[in-house]
């Protein structure tokens, strides 16, 4: 009873109108926006289930957000050149005799 009242308060609508198990509608697809769910179909059961599958398409648009955050595209990096460049550095000589703080400041 509380479940049904909650759905009514939210103006949700049950969109499954065909039986999903024998002659009963036991599976629910609830929505409070008429254009959000399209092409709802009750299909055959999956495997040995006694419930029919429900297939539908969600129709929505994502809001594009403006952001000042820089996103690095690490998958586009030239890692071959980075590895080669790092391999050419004589790390022992370049850091020899320097304190950790001095190395960080360079």
C-alpha cells in the first residue's frame, strides 16, 4: 500500500501492459516522464526463467557542463619518446652529491 502511494505521489506510471509471467504482469517499469522510456517490449523468457524479459530504450539528453578543469589525455601520450629521453639521462651523475631538497628545487 505504501509503495503504491509513493508511486502516486511521484506521478509514476506503470509502463508494462502485457503479462510477464503466465497471465500476470509481475514485472514493473515505472516512470514519471512520458518521453523517457521508448519501445518497451515484453519478450521471451531468458534461459529457463519463468518471467519474460522486458526490453526498452531510455531516451535522454545529457547536459554538457562547462569546466575549467584540464583533463589530460594520457592515452595520447608519446610514451616511446618519453622512455627514450629518460633512458638518455645519467641519473646517478645528475643527482650525485646533492641533497634531496636541492634535487627537488631544480
